[in-house]
C-alpha cells in the first residue's frame, strides 16, 4: 500500500485499508456479528455491501469506535492508526482540511 502523506491517500488505497479491516473483522466472529448487527445486514450480504464506499467507510468508523480493535488491526496491517481516519474521510467523501496546509 502507498501509505505516505494523508493528502496523497488515493481512493484505491482507502478501499484497500477498509477491505483489510473487514477481513480482520471476519477473523473474529463476535466482532463481525456486532458490526453486521449495527450495519443492519446479514453475512450473505457482505460481498454486495463491500462494493459500496459508504459501507467501507462504516467499517472504518466501527473500528475507530473501539481503540483495542483499531490498534490490533493497524498493528497486524502494519499501518499507522491515523491512516484509518484518513481512509474513512476519503471513503465518506469528506474534505481533508489538514491536507490543504
């Protein structure tokens, strides 16, 4: 992954981070079940939902709400925790005000 400055984070890289987070969640049935419950979908709908950037942003938002989960994922993925917020911002369509300075 090209994980340089936040301002250079591409949509593809943000999607890779989110899909990695989903894969990581899938290894813990309890966490995955909790996420799916909050998302309002069943396991059979994950593949279709994962094609939506809003769903991918939701995965990252879920990760950011649980510091232990966030740190476990970022450590296993070899990325900085701040990359989760940057990827979330990119996928959610937000404006990265800090990248302007």
